[in-house]
């Protein structure tokens, strides 16, 4: 018995990246944030106050100047950078893990016309925007403690968005690798803590052993700190600022690709 041969099936056309889907992710994050904003705001305000009290009045009484800056000015940019790191990497890591592993939220989102790349982009963008509030609050706390930066301080929110996106994506990448909550300890102690310690946040890198100072130069947070200091206190040239910005943007791109690849493998494979 013969019949008309069936036409060969074509593979589905890959779905293009759609900003509308990213906007939907951002809208969802905003609705969730409206319910928990107070606890987030409290931590974002209390943390820099503790930094300035402990380091500014503690070590500041012993150390008058560091790297050509008053010590209070020096730690101000460090506190802003640490706030950016914590407020973006931790949500990317912890929320990413629980939404994938425990709540299976991503499975439900993928049932809609949303891709893994759009999920990663939307959540990283949200964390980057939310970090802007943290950076502004930390800057206001610095003003209250007597820090007087230059007009370049107005660019701090822009820096926080750029840096926060990369750290949020990096957190999501690590969250996609974890099999249980026990893995949080390895990421926090093995990655995040060394990242903010070896970054010139509270002391210059050149005071460390040479091998640690070299490692610090590959730390993206180091370049965030230096970029903030150039903008707010004029510690470098425009060329220096562009160099640090290039490193941060390269880190953003690398972290985004890693997060998309690892999350797709964890959800689809």
C-alpha cells in the first residue's frame, strides 16, 4: 500500500530574545518586592551605619589617611561597593536556588513563552535596579558621617546598576550549580567573602602579600571600588575610569553567559 510521503518535519525556529518577556519578569519582581521592602530597606540602611561606626570611628581614630584619602572617605566607597555586591549576589544565589530547586517556579515560567535567557536577564536587571537604592542609602549615610565627595557621586547609581547586574548574574550561575542548601557555605565562604576582603574595600591592595594583591586585580569588585573612588574623589584619570568600567562590563557579559548556560542545563537537561 502506497501513499503520499509525509513531508519532513522541520525543527522549531528558535525563539528570539523578547524585551516584553524581560519586562514581565521585572514586573513580577516588583510585585514581590512590594511585600518585603521594609526588611530589605532596614538591612540596607543598618549595614553601612555599622561599617562607618566600626571602621570610621574605630580604625579611623588610629588611621588618619589611606592611599591619599581620609580613612572615612576611603571606606565610604568600600561600603558602597560591598552593598552592591551583597544586595545583588545574595538574591541571585539564594532566590535562584530556591526558585529552581524547591519552589519549581522556573518550571512554571518556562511553560509560558519565556526563555531561560529572559529569566536571567529580567532577574539580574531587577537586582541591579534594586541595588541602586542600596547605593543611594549608603551614600546618604556617608554624608551623615561627614563624607563630602565630589560631583561625580551623582554617577554612583549608574555604577551600581552596571556592577549589580554582573554580581546578580554570577550569583544566579552559582545557584544553578547547587544541589542542596549546604552549597551556600562554599559559595559564601569560598567566593563572596574573599571577593570583598581582597578588593581594596577597607585597606589598599598593596598592603597585602604580592600574590594576594595580584589575585585582587582579577577581582571585579576591585574595579568597582576603584571606579567609585575615581568618580567621587578624583583618585584617577578618565582613562583609568574607562579601564575599570571595561573590566566590569566584561565581567557582566561573562557572568550572564555563565548564568544562562548553567541554568538552562539545570532546568532543561
